[in-house]
């Protein structure tokens, strides 16, 4: 299987590049499944039902979120109806929506997507390791599922790497989101799990993590409340990772970065 995971979509610039490039990439690269982290898609804060529909229409199969999942209040009733939109699996019991789901590709392959959120420098949540363990126990790789992708949404690189090694050999890919900066450590771990600490964002990189740089800089200089952060509006870069696996075992054969458009040097 060949699966693409796009990092955090930030504002209109991120949405535009995803809506433009996903159909072409699906076609030209023969992608079986596309996952996008959409938690900053609505003006930088949360996601709406309309944005979900737009992404699904162009070929996004699953949307993950994170600490901004509920910033747009309208998504709370919607998420209970759309199993293609996930929130972190280690949110407290009773939280609306799903933290993981089993999907089937057009070719009949089963893929599990798990959305988990870290705890270091983040919200106080249930143990992400225990939450991931429970999902891996439900879906043995190579049996119940031919591909398992885990979106690890977190600040600390140490915590993300620890989750990657913890899942090595039991998941097809453990890919990080949240920091909005792509890391250069994409590789296949010894047990066969593709790993990258952070895939990066889909948005305007002439910014501070996707937000207008002038406003963000002033917040650091003045340390006072000021103008509300707003997404940068220049040309967006699509940052993603493509993982290819062995259909029999579900383990990764390769992982490669994708960077298209905008400011960053493009991948070939």
C-alpha cells in the first residue's frame, strides 16, 4: 500500500495547496489512502464541517486533529456523525467522536488510523502509550489491518520518538504533527515502522508556524496581549510523507517526504 499523510493545514493557504495538489498526487503516485491533519484549517484554529466536506471531495480519506480540535464549536455535533474526522484517542471518556477508525481502500485493503496526543508541554490527558496500545491490540498488523498509521500530535521530540519506538513492528507508520516544522529524520525503524518526528505544516512558511509573522514577533517582544494571531496569506507549501508498505506484513518498505509549492525547497 502507498499512503500519504499531510501535516497540519493552516488557514486558507494550507487549504488551497491541499485542495490543489491532493487529486494530482493521488493520480500520479497511485496513492491508496490520504490522511490530513486539519486542526488549524479554519483561520488557524480548528476545522468546520464545510472544510471537511471540501477535503473529502478532493480525495482526503481521513482527517486528524489535536489540541485545537474544538476551537470551532460547530464541529462538536458534526464529529459525532463523521467517522472520517478523528480527535485524539486519549481524550477523556465520553468526549464526542472517535480517536481511531478502521477504513477500507478501493482495492479492498484495511487501514487503521489512530490520532493520539502527547502530554509533555501539552494538555493533561490520558496516557498516550496506553491509548495506542489498546488500539494496536484491536487491530493486529498484517491480520486485521494491512496498514496502521498513527498521527502523534505533540511538542516534545523525545515523546514522539519514544512512541515511535514503542510501536515499532506493530504499526506501519508513526508520523508526528503539531510543531508545523518538517524534520529531516524520516526513516524505517529496525522493526519495520516508518517514522518522522514531524511532517511539517501545509501553509505559508513566510510566517511564524503559519501565522502572520509581524503579530507573532510582537507577542514575544512586548509580552502583552495584542492583535489576535491570524494565518499568513502567501502561497502555501504542502508538506507530507508518503509511506509504502509490504501488503503481506503491513510493514514499511520506504518513507519519503513531499514538499510542493511555496517557500521551501521542493522534493523531486
